[in-house]
C-alpha cells in the first residue's frame, strides 16, 4: 500500500469507530425548575437523622426526629432552648439552629451529635443543600 492508502484505511477505521455510539442514554424526566442536584428530605436527609440523632431525639423526647414527625418538628419550629431562633429556616442554613449545631459553631450551645460522632462532610453537604433549596418535605 502507498502512503495515501494508509491514510484512507485509517480514516475508514476512525469513521467505523465513531459509528458505534453504544446504548442510547435517556435521562430521567425532571420537573422544569428542579435543581439538578435536588436534595430530598425523605430519601437523603431523614436517614441521616435516623442514623445519628434518633437515639437521643426519639418519639418520647421534646424534639421527635422519627420518620413521621421529624419534618414537622424542625422546619419553621422555634427552638425550645434558643427561642426566638428557629430550628430550620427554609433557604437560610446559617440562621438555622440545627445547621449551627451539626457544625459545632457553638452559637446555640452544644454541637450535635454531642457524643463525638460528627456527621461526615457529605452528610453536612446534603443537609445544607436541602435547607438552601427551601427545606421542602420532598
Ligand atoms: C447523645 C445524645 C444526642 C444525640 C446523638 C443528638 N442530640 Fe441533639 N440534643 C441533645 C441534647 C441533650 C439537647 C438539648 C441541649 C441543647 O439544646 O444543646 C439537644 C438539642 C438539639 C437541638 C436543639 C433543639 C431546640 O429546640 O433547641 C437540635 C436542633 C438538635 N439537638 C439536633 C440534633 C441532630 C440534628 C442530631 C444528629 C445529627 C442530634 N441532635 C443528635 C442530645 C443529642
């Protein structure tokens, strides 16, 4: 083969490769104004509370963080220890008592959990994103 046939063969090989596009990727439908990285309360935030907080904030406590009650006891609810501050202010993590506590800022007393088992940075990022996105019951 001369030089130009090599070039032709290579070009054919390349075009053959680009034809194989693999399985068709169809993204899941998503409501138009929903952020790409939506944080879901029931699927993402609640499991963190159940795993790390529920032992001390159980159904018989003042702030029940069990699956059915946690949302109603947190969002727009005045803190019992730090009123008039609110446990979770939708859209404003830094004004939320809970966000300050899980970050050990000490603005509202003890950090949470108070037993040395701090939340991971992924868990904190999930909680922050959820509060910033309006702390929806989603
Ligand atoms: C080892 C027990 C324990 C664990 C685990 C624990 N807490 Fe607490 N929590 C307490 C105690 C005791 C208080 C009351 C004293 C205070 O406000 O700091 C409290 C208070 C709070 C308050 C303030 C409530 C109010 O109305 O003022 C918030 C918010 C809170 N905890 C969130 C959490 C979260 C979120 C977790 C899990 C990441 C968690 N706690 C895990 C013991 C615990």
